[in-house]
DNA sequence: GCGCTGCCTTGATCCATGTCAAGACGATCC
DNA sequence: GGATCGTCTTGACATGGATCAAGGCAGCGC
C-alpha cells in the first residue's frame, strides 16, 4: 500500500465513528494520545486494491468507513473471499511486513492508518491496545473457523440465509430486529458467490427461491426486506 | 477440561520435544523459568474430548505429543474439522474462559498446561511470550483462511493432494523431500473427509485414483508412499 | 429517446460429488 | 480357525449446484 496522506481528511478521534470498537477502543487516555499522534488517514476509491498478496505492507489500519474484502485466489483464477471488512475492522499484521491476502475496496474507503513500526512499539508499551489486538486476532480466528463450517457443510440455501443474517447482525440494532428489517447488501452477486463458495447463478436462484417462499422481499437486487427475521433465522435451525 | 495432574509425567523442559516451536519458544531465560514454574502435564487418551464447545476452559496448553482436532458441528450433526493440532500447537484462548470449539484427541495426547490466569499475567509481563502468542494467533488465522480457499474453490482431487502435501510438510524434513517419502496419515478417512469438506467415499475414491495414476502407493489405508513429491505437488499447479 | 454497459435473473443441461448398498480387509477375541 | 467389529473400498444411482446460454433491467452518455 502506498502511503499517501489524504490532506482533505480532517477527521478527529473525538468524532470518529469507530472510536469505541476499533483497535483504539480499549486504550486509556495516555495510550490514546500516542495513537492519535501517529495516525493518518487515507482514502481508497471503490474497486481499487488496498494491498495485493505478497506485497509489502508497512502500515496497519482501521476501517473508518466503507467496505473492503479479503480474498485469496488460485493460480487459475478461482477466488475465495475470506472475509468482509466493515467499519472498525482491522487491517494488517503486526510483526510481519508482507501480506498474504488481497485486500480491496468494495466501496470508497476511509482508513485510519499507523505506520507499522511505531505501532508495534506502541503495542509493546500500551497494554490496552495490546489486549485489544490479541482479542481482535482471536475473534477473527473464530469467525474464520465458523465460516469454514459454512463452506464445508452448509447447503446453498443455508449459506445465503447465513449471509443475510450476518448482514442483519452487523447493520441492524438488536432492538429493531423483531420488526420488518431492510438491509443493503454490501456485496454484489459475484462477490457474494465468492464469499459463500457458490456461483453467481446459484446465489441468484436461491435469493429468488427465498422470495417465492415469502422469507424476503427484493426491493432491488441489493436491497432486501426481511418481514420476519426470526422466520428467516429458523431456516438455520439444522445448521449452526 | 478437568485439570487432573498426571503424576507419572516427569517431562522436563530441557528435553521437551517442542521446546523450540511452542509458545515457550521465544521466551528468554527469566520468562522461561516462570513458565516452567506454573506448567503441569496432562494426558488425554485417544478418542476422548479435551473440551466441548461452550464449556469452561480455564487452562491454555501446548501439545507435547499426539494429534488433536478442532471441530464445529451443526445442529443436525454435520461436522467440519477446522484444524489439526500437532505437537507444538497451541490450545486455548487467553482473555476468555469458554471455548467455542470441540477439541478432541485423535491419538493419546500429552499436553503442557498453564492455568489461564497466571498465564495471562505472565503474558502481560513477558514480551517474548507475548510476541509468540500474537504470532501464533495470526499464523492460525492465515492457515484458517488458506483452508477457506480449499473448502470453497478446490476440487475433491485437489483437496486430497493438498492434504497429503500438508502432512508431508509437517512430518518430512525438507532435505528428504526429493526422495520417495513415506507418511502416516494422522486422520481416519472419516476425519479426513470432514477436514476437507467431502464424504468418506469421495476421499477413498480419490485416493484410489491417485494410486491408479501412479502418484501415490498405499502401503495400508493410513500409510502412504509418495514416490515423487514434486509430481504430486504438480497436481496443484492450478490451485494455491 | 436510444443504445450502450454492467449486473442480475432464469432456463436447460451436465457433471462432480453425495447417497445408498454391498462387500473386503484387518485386528481382536474366543 | 471362525466370529465379530470397525474401517475402508467399490459400484450403481441420484442430485445439488455448476455450466452454458439467453434475455431483462437500470444507469448513463449522447
């Protein structure tokens, strides 16, 4: 990733939308100040790569706004999306200067970046950040393993329902979940297919079947209304 | 996991087979002494669970000898193995007292355990252990994501070849890899199937096809001879 | 309005892998 | 040796999802 500071970004930690969930969340005042001192913002336009596999990556970052994907690709071009990155999610690997993933921006992205070395030094000294980092790593690991269950064992319909419920959980407040819910899918059909280990056509067909079964309505291809989330979730009673 | 100390285990760190690869690897003398002071050994017989999903787990541990598996299961019994644990691999999650996985012993197991709280305290104070732990977590994460590519994109044959090569890499010295190699598969056909997101029958058939194609020989079902590892690996030229 | 272009949907067909079923093989016990 | 049991292999068949192919539809530039 080229480190091009975005002069037009004047975000301030006080008003940062991810202040309480990102890597900086658990830091006390002193740690926070030091993080603040070394941070800089960066924008990445939709569709552009943030890093490619094997490239040098000498920053770590939090996503402030936008959606990115982590992916791996086979030599002959088959791609698997291994994670969606939403605001507050963490990018990069302390202790290593290369990346073994492709990361790319799905929408326009704002990143809060830290040069890796100063960040590592800070992690050494700041126990709040350190704990948060370790927790983030283990949470990601749990999520990856949960996704392995999905990829290896679930049917196409269960995969789609799992994906819809994932978006609901990340974008709807728990207290609103018993009413009809409208969600915007962060991924195209193609990206969804790649995330779920399916093809575009299968994703599309299963969406149509869920619509015919009355479990969802499609306002547009990317905007979904779920009249009753518990009924949709019930489709997973054999899964999870 | 019940903490039953094994009185008959008198292993000593000096002669520990995983001394240089496990969580203790990067620790300096002082840290090492303190780890040593709180460690205790535990045996788990083959087939027995180490922890079940949701159970309390108030220790962390390194595998000293034997093979264990991490797995997740759906409500109706479909199982996905999410990782194989071999000697030097790490079990447990600092900072959390429950486990969201099943872990079970495939062979008789010897674990080097640390009660979680004292271990966490030590991690706070010992930077060598801390770095090693973070590195282990990120390595596991990379491995999990690589496996997602396998589960989502590879064919049955490619999955089997990947698995065989994985065992080769973990059990054969690099300098011996250009000669015919004999490996003992750590998993039954059933467990292999579950690891690869396949059925027993498909695993068995693909092994037979690899045999007919002259890429492997089957001394027994679990003991495989690979006359030419590079030729086997070439089967993956479209994958990875 | 019209014609692109990119994304999505739907239908027809195919095939890799799953499912069901029948042995084969090896270990263990008597 | 023979019976039994668990594990593995092989065959016949079924099917979920992939592939191939043909439009539909919304956004955008002209």
